[in-house]
C-alpha cells in the first residue's frame, strides 16, 4: 500500500456511504425481499441436491419495526459465510452451487442495506453454525482511509466440525431492524403486501411446484402452474437443446440446457406473452415486446389483443449460473448474450405458427359476427382442450393446430343486439311464452317480418 507521503498517490477507494447508496438506489423493495428468498432456495438446492422440496419452507414476516425471514432449507455453512456469502461481489474461486440462483454476490448484502440499519443472521448447517450481528451505522463510521478502513464483518459466535445436527434444526433466520425511511410504512400497506405476494408467486412458481412452501405474514403464497391447452388437434410446440460454452479463458464449462414451449392458454391480455426462467427463477414475465419475439424487428406483428391466448415459456438451466442470460437484478434478460440471441431465433420460429392459428381464430370470430358463418370450430377446439403443465411435455414436436374449414355456402347471417329495460323484456318473454333473451329477439323479429315485411 503506498504511503500517504507518496506525492504520486491518488485516493480512489469508495466511501461506504456512497457504496451503499449506489448499491441500493435502483432496487425496488419487493426485489430486495425476493433476493433474500433466492438465498433460501439456494440452500434448498444444496440440501436436496436438485430433488423435491417437500417439507421445506420459507416464512417472511413484515411489520412497521422489523423484517424477518426464516427457513429450514439447510442453513449456510460457515465456510461459505466466511469466504463468500458476505463478500461484496462473487470471487472467482467461490464455491459453486449447481443450479444456483443467487450467483452474483450482491443480492443478500444489498437487501440488508436496502431494508435497514441493523441486521442479524443466525444459521445452522449440517456441519457448522454461526451468529452475526451488524450495526450498519457503526460499520459505516469506520475510517474510509484506504489503509485502515475495515469492510469486513465478524461472527458473534461460530461453531465448526459439528456432527449429528438434526434435520429440523438446520436453517437460517435473518432479522433486520431500524428500518430505513418508508420501509416500515410500506410493510403496513395492504397493496404492497399483495404486490409482494404476486411477485413471489411468479418468481418462484417452479420451486413451489417442487414442494417449497412460502408464506408472508403467515399467509401461504399460491402460484399458477404454467399450463398450455392440449387436445387431439391442438398441441403446443416443444424444443429442447443444449448449448456448449466456454469461459473467456477457454476453460470448459457445463452446457446451458434450454427448453422452449409455445402454445395457447386461457385468454388474458395481461398474461399473454413470453416467460423466461433462469435456473428455475422467473426473470421476464409475460413479455410483449421486442425483447423476446414481438414486432417488425423479428418479422412478427406487435403483440395485440388477438394474441391474448399466446403463452411461451423458455427455461434456461446450467450448473454454471454465470452463463445464463439474466441481469444482476434478475428482472430481465441480457439481450446481448450470445446464448440468448441463438435461443431467441428458436423462440421466434416456434411462435410464428401459434400466431398464424390465432389469426385464423380471430377471422373465424369476425366471420360469425358478420354473418358469414354460424359455426366456430376453432373456438370449440380451444374450449374443449385440456390444461396441461408445460413441464410435463417431454416429446419434442412442432405446434399442431386444427385445420380451418371453408366458409359454408348459403345465406349469410347477421347478429342483432339491442338493450331494453329489464322489466319490459320480462313482460315480452311472458307474452311470447319463451324463457330466453335470444328467443325474445328471434320471436319479435319474426313477428315484425311476418306482419310488416313485404311478401
């Protein structure tokens, strides 16, 4: 380290206050909480080695004065806590958890600083345990002099080389107090809690599918499975590929495994689009922009209401999480990623036939409204199809859609609609001796045509 007397020495080290401000400024409160849940799930991955999560849970508790998250997902081993977990950034020699989602080395610390000025961590793993208490204000008061400042933390208690740790004792409890301005106020707002539950449900739906139980203030989080409609004549596309990659230095790495599904589901303008997951974590939800497939840049139409039936699911998985095309905040995809650009072309190709079918479905609806047809065979196929979980589809196939039928010959039909006061309509129903509104319209039309129409 250069001496202070060295006239060539220029200070360039960051202050802790600046570091914390820049680390937390652009992270929404809900995302900070999701990052802490990510760490719980990484514990579950270590604990179950990629298996089912039945019996494992994560419990989030919010109040005006405190944030608390507890889990029974195996705990944080002391070695990981000492050498990696509390470092700012992920060292190159960091121990890799296959299939991890907390891989950037910033999420947990960023969440601590975002939420409050005091945090405690108590964790017990299969071979070790520790407790840690940090007063952030005091930690920040340490000298910012590059030669004397202390950016490290210190265990309050630590035990290693443990044996026979009971399964029900393994887990982690994190408590954050002296909450920052506005945090406690948000925790008391019902709308915030609802939005948090919705984001947890979407982000961790695959983990919950595997049996993980997540709750907020004692209320279990529910999730919606990734369903696609299937029938004899209507089947989603499924593509499965592996992409080999190497690191910059040429070192061989595990492949990136990709599964793509594209088909139709329940009509929803808000939920239609592409969903992208990295190691089971949702990073892009119901995308309807050029980030995935939509618009002239990809030779497809912009997303619009006719495509509200569309669903696409892209699952990127790798034991080397750094190869996946996600951003550090896990709220989007890295569109410059080579792997993402290759997969994006596959996404476009399997989207196109689904949109062709939906265009035919819309023409069929218009034909019926215009009186060119009285039947809707494509709509009947959609209505009678069965919801099936996308991940349950294992045989690669292209999108299958029912054939269109030619317009029937014969007279054209026109739908007629009008509105009248309910009590008057009920009176006419009795006079005509009918029980439905459709029959009222048909009978009154026939009566007028018979008595007033020309021969």
